[in-house]
């Protein structure tokens, strides 16, 4: 975004650069986010497909060889319980991460609000000082 405005004031030029830079960032971040999300989805899908393929080959080998693939009930129960436990841990982990992200987001918003208030306070102080030190014509 290359707009040429008529300002030669250092603050105006700086402000134009800030606006331009953040417009570019805001335009590009969603593309980056989508690319990362797509890559993550593709990796997960590849892992799932690989595991299913390996399982399919192993199952076929066992069936062709006539090997008994049944497992004892105790082992079956342990495997299912372990899988359920892993899924619960993953879910809790995601909840913790989401809570941490929400808290971080709130902290950034609070900082943003405080930065605005701090800037306003400094402006008021400067105005007070200028009024005190500016000679008045009577």
C-alpha cells in the first residue's frame, strides 16, 4: 500500500508508515494462518493414512498366515482404557492451552487499554506544564 500524502511532518510520515505496515500485516496474517492450518491438517491426515495402511498390511499378513489375532480380555480392557486416557489427556491439554491463550489475549487487551490511558495521562501532564510555563499576554 503506497499512498503518497502531502504531509512532510515527521509525525504524519511516521503515522502513514505505521498504518501501511499494519495494513500489510493484517492482510498477510490470515494467509499465513491458513497455510499453517492446511499444513497441520495434511500432516495429521498423512499420519492417519500411514497408520491405517500399516495396520491393513499387518492384518492381511496375519490373516494369510493363519495367526490367531485375538487378545485376552484383560489386555483388551487395558488397551481401551489407555486409549481413552490418552484422548482425555489430549482434551484437557487443549482446554488448558485454550484457557492460556484466552488469558494472554485478555492481558494484551488490558495492556492496550492501559497504553491508551497512559498516553492520555501524559498528554494531560504536558498540557498542564505548557499552561504553567507559557507566558500569558495581559
